[in-house]
């Protein structure tokens, strides 16, 4: 349901719905955040771990990327928890 659609003649069910709009906006923001997060993660870990790009990754590069991703995800979780958990008690 499009929250901006105008009512069609003889129908009142297509009016702007703020709750639908909020849900759609939240979903779009979450998707954009996830895409940006993954792109940042990819760029940082690739730049850090792959020093000589080639047709395949070495075992060291592969494990470096895996560790880098794990740490980045963990750090982001800690920061998010600290930001959104409220003031310390």
C-alpha cells in the first residue's frame, strides 16, 4: 500500500496512512544501513587483508578477512549497544 496514493473515485481506503509510511521508512533506512555497513566492512577488510590482489586469495588473506569481519561486527555491536542502551546505571 502506497502511503502517498490519492484516493480513487468512490474509494476512501487509499488515503495517507502515517503508520504505513513510518514502517516503510524504517524498512528503507534499515536496508540502506545494512548495505552501507556491508560495503564499509568489505572495503576495510579487503584493504587491510589483501595486499596483492590476484585471481585467488591465499589462506592467510582468507583468515585475515574472516577475523577482520568478526571483529568489525563485534565492535559495531558493542558501539550500538552502548549508544542505544541509555545512560549507565
